[in-house]
C-alpha cells in the first residue's frame, strides 16, 4: 500500500497563534506538510484577503520549530521570490490562477531553479487542457517536482458539493500525464466539513497519491472557509477511518461481480444512446416543420412543460430532481442547436 501524502493547514494564516496551534495539532497526527494561504484570492472584494507578507515569519517558525515542510499559494512572481527566500518547500498555484496562461507562464519562469515543489490546482473551469497546459509550462521551464490537486470545478448548477467533482476530468488528466502525482482537496471540492470524509474515501479508492485538507484549530472562528475546515484531531480521526485497502478489483470473485454489473451498465448506456438518437431525429423533424411554416425555434412554455414532466417522473425512478434537470437542460440545448 503506497503512503498517502497529507498536506494540511488552515485556509488562511490569520495570527501567529492560530498558525502555530494548528501546525502543532497536525504534526501530532503525522501530517507531512503544513499549508496556509497568505495572499488569498477572494471571489468578491470586501472579505479577508490574507495577512500577506506578515505571515511568512509565522510559517518559517513552523518549519524551524516543528520541522514540518511548509507550503502556500503563489499568484505572482513576487510571491515566488518571497517564498524562495523564506525557505518554503512547496507552493501551490490556485484554481483561478491555473485558468490564466499568462500568470502560469510568469510563475513557471519565476519557479525555475527555485528548488520548490509545485502543486497545480485544477482550473476553476472544467477544461482538462488548461490543466495539462499549466503542467507543461512548468515542465518546459525546468520545474522538476510537480503534482496536481483536484479541487472540483465551478458550475452554475448547484448540486451536493460546493464544486462539481468532475471525476472523469481527473481520469482524463491522468491518461494525458500518467507520471504526475494527483492529490485531492476534499475541502474546496465539497465545501462542507461533514462531506470531507466521503470525498477523501473516494479519492483513496481511485488511487490518488495524497490529500490536501483544510484544518483550523478553531474552525467556526475561521476568517475564510469556516464551514469546510476540520480541527487537526478531526483530520486524524478521518485518516484513521479511511479504508485504505478495498479488495482489489482483480480478486477473482469481485472481478466477476463487477464485470457482470458493468455489462449491464453497458447495455443500459447503449439504450440511452439509441433513445437519444430517436429523440434528436424527432426534434429535427419538428425543426423542419417550424422552418417551413415560419414558426420560431424556441417556445418557452414547452421547455417548462418538459422540465416539469421530467422532474415528476424522476421521483418514480429514485433519481435526484437536480440531476434530471441538468441532463434535460443539456438535451434541450442540443435539440435547439439542431433546429437552428
Ligand atoms: C486554497 O486552497 O486556499 C484555495 C484558495 O484553493 P482554490 O484555488 O482551490 O480555490
Ligand atoms: Mn480555502
């Protein structure tokens, strides 16, 4: 069983005492690396934007007195320079920054030869190539120790988690960059302390290489992301409860059961595609009729009816209403596109 890397610490460094108390707790549970945001990218202005340069000395103290590795977020060349001078072991590129190739290039140039490890969070938008591109820019600049962090993707539709997980995007990433270790950040992905453990378990089941978990000595008082932080003790308990060795899928028995179920799924998927094809064909016929009779493509009332009927029907099949609404909105958009 490979060792799971644990990076943990508060969303933001707030005070010297908060940083040190949290780090001590995390050292006790065996965390490998201490994280804390100094320069915080907030979606809207007017919120706590980090203590900035002042927190560097607090982080250095964690490294010197507790012997932990230290890590923070960098967005500009100046951040990288300050971190390098202070002896940071690792930095991360945040999700909003990964989405911006200009900034990633600036960081890659600054990180060259710095000796610091670099974590690249997935971009906020679900675009695997932006993520791969950021890794390539770092690699091309000669940065050697690169890992990525899966923290979920922004989406307009809100479902269970703060960010849409997009597990399949990570698997595409792994296919494109098989030698890059992948960590999961269940805190930003789920957005809620109660949901962090289940996301960690999923990441472990998928063979991720590590976890970056937000932890605060007093979560409810945190100045940023209060709802998603765990105490160091709760992180310790979570790790203890993780099931590290699920039975390998190539066990003879589980292999058989799973492959039978997968066959069933494949058959259902084939039916779904056939039905979608039929639906689209009908939609095309409607489109032709509308065109030849000068009727506009969109009738807003009709879309409301489709959604109402689908949501009601969803309940009969034990399907989540939001899930069905999202699927039907994609189908509807494709249909409109076809009729245009
Ligand atoms: C963070 O880790 O504190 C952070 C801001 O993350 P992200 O870039 O994933 O939102
Ligand atoms: Mn945070």
